[in-house]
C-alpha cells in the first residue's frame, strides 16, 4: 500500500491491445498468457470455473490481470499477449503512503509501552483499509414486511425467499445493489474502488514471489514463508515495514495444505495448525455441536449435532507426485483455455508469423547482396534463398566445434560490414575445408 504505484483517474476502455508494448500499459488487462512447463511454481493465477478453484498452472490460457503482474510474469519467461482492458493513470505516489507510515509508527509506539490492545487496533486499521474498497457491494437483506411490501419484493428479480409469519406479516430475503432502476446502468456504492484493492493484493504477490519461488520454500501463506536456509540479515526486521520477522527456527515439520501444518522448533516447541474445526482431531470423524444452525428454507435457527470428517482435499491446486506409492511432492496443473477467443488469438499469431517470415526474407536478401557474382553463381538459382539458408546450416553441422562457422547467424545488419558469411564450398570439397574455414566479408 505504501510503496507501489496505484491506478488512478478515470479508466479508459481499449478493445484491441494486441501488439501493444506491455511497458506502456497500466491497468487491468485481459491477456493470453503462456506459462512454460519449466516453471515449477507458476506466478499467474487462473480460476477453474468447474470447481471455482484458484490455481497457479502452466499452459496456455486467458485471464484478467493487473498490468504490473503481467510485466513481472513476462520477465520470468511467460509469453504475454494483451487483448483488451481498462487503462488507468499511473499514480507513482501512493495515496496510502502517509496513512500507512503514521499508523505503523503509532503501532510501534504502542508496542514499546506494552499496550498490546492498541497495537492490535492499529494493525487491523492498516490491514482492513484496502479490503473495504474491494468489498462485495451485493448483500442479502432479510426484513419483515406487510402484504403490499411482500408483493412488491417477490416480483423483483433480486428476490430470494419468503415465508408467511401471520395473516398480515411476511419475512422476505432479497439481494441489494445488484442493479438500479430498470433501463439504467448499475451504480456501485461510493466507497467501492475495486481497482485499488485488486492492485494492492496483486503487488503483494509480486513482492512475495521471489521468496515462494525459491527451491527451499516449503510453505507460504499470504505474508509468510518457511525456508530451508536463512534470509540475508538486511531482509529481516520486526520494526521495519515490509521486512520479514523471524518467528521460528524449525527443526522438522509437515506442511500439508494452506493453514494445515505441524512443526517442531529447535527449542522443542510443538506447533499444530489446521484451518477449521477441532485441529487436534485432524483426519478423524468427530461430532460437532452447532449452536447457531440456520435452516435457510424456513429461516429457523436451532442447535444441531453434525458429524464432520476433518482433513484436506489433495490434488485440487497441484498434482501430487509419488515415488513407490510415497507422496514426495507436487507439480503444477497444466491448463489450456482460450476463453472463447481462439480465432482472435490465432489470427494474431498468424500475423506475427507472417511478419517474422518477411523479416527473415529481408535478412537473407541482404546476405545475398553481399555475395560476389562468383559466389552467387555457385548457388543453384532455382532453389533460391531457402537453399542458401540450408547450405549455411549444412556447413555448421559439418564444421569442427568452436570454429567461426558455428557463429554464423542471419541477423539484421546496420551496414554491409556487419555481416560475415562463409562462402559455400563445393560439395566435393566440403570435407577438406571445414576444419579451417576462411570467411569472406
């Protein structure tokens, strides 16, 4: 919130961003991305519509992303093709800078005097601010009303459920903020600035990725990592904003899933974490008393005993890897999803191929122009440029390692002196000349 630039101003829609320089874009962009299979811990997320699960896969897919995470992904070997999106003004001075600095300083003062209650209040103030901008404005309202109000609400498209309480009163549930009067655009609440919330959480992933992508990272959760080797001293501090605080030195541990782990510290302390009910009964069937169970059909509230099996779901975010039936690790899922934009993406890819072919043709033409008449005559004219290229590759394959032939590349030239080309020898003389090639300029 303090250090990263934030999106500001009025968003501007751009429907065709193919071929645009990503460095010149700032905003939220629908993009076609390709994640190499060599990345064991992918950076960009993808939501699986079938399971409604957020995963970090390799593969070929389309998604909506903040421009800064697309730039970061590109720098770590992703291929990015922007398609369309809303572009914003880039505010290099974050609007949260002074707020975060002042509240963080007040929290440090509260810690110094031992006021843990106020320290916690300041922490919540900092952590909850950006989330308010992104809170879902659509909410459920349940009200008791008369017959006229009942008839009105049940005819609306946002109606959920209703029940009769008496001859004059009804209880009705419905959604609010889904739309305004018919025929007009939806108007979000004034406090909704979802681009700020989305930018902040995305920038936090950028900040964390160098740590969670380390080979010795065993576990991560929002703003924490468990590493196999120490961080540099300059990255650790309990009083400097943005640095890590050393919580434990771990002797051994087992990390099953987010918020489901157990470890022993070097001091012998046993720590067990499990998201949900009764962490001491992980992977067992147990009875849980729910004192506030809601029956959504009748809206009755009652106390109920339910049986719960505690554990984790494996294989929903990554693929388990086994060695002789022993679970030894995971690997990322692979996804192919063009989101219905196959034609558009393939059309652009064909355009790039044509441009690349033209560029290569121009390079080869420049190479031929540098040849002497005798050298041109030695090339079979009916085979043309393709034959010249194959001859160069043929000479490379027959040459000794580390010779000048190995370094021949058909690259754009600034002038005629920038290209070096070995004259194609006669086939009969190939074996006699490849050991000591003599290039011509």
